[in-house]
C-alpha cells in the first residue's frame, strides 16, 4: 500500500467528518465549512544563494465554504431548514 503524504492524510480525515445532505436543489449539498492552514518553511541549502541560511516562513489557507441556498427553492424542512438558515447566516457574517 502507498503511504500518503501527511497533508493528504489530514484532508482525507476532514472529508470523513464532512457533513452533506440532499434537497430539491442539490443531491449532495455541503452542510459544513472546512478550513485547512498549511504552514511552510524553507531554508536555501545552496551556499551560492544570496539568502543562504535564511529561513523563510509562509502560510497557505484553503477554505471550502458550504454554499448559500434559497430556502424557498430548496424546500428544506426540519433540521435541513435550520442548517440552511445557519449556513446563510455564517456566510453573511463572513462577507461582513
């Protein structure tokens, strides 16, 4: 079996925890937001490089937001109705 890189393992673990649901507009609607931050460090090892020995740091953020949905068109009821309302509220807050 092939060993997956740690980043891919983390993504797979997140996908297992991903919550989806279906309604009239979408058969597999994402019901949750996902965030992953990748921290990177790099130190040039070529002695001829102008920045040899200087460690640089970076950060990449991956964001997967649950989509906003029109409550009337999705015909959501019960738990799905509350989830849709909460998703729309959180997207509105993020937009602000």
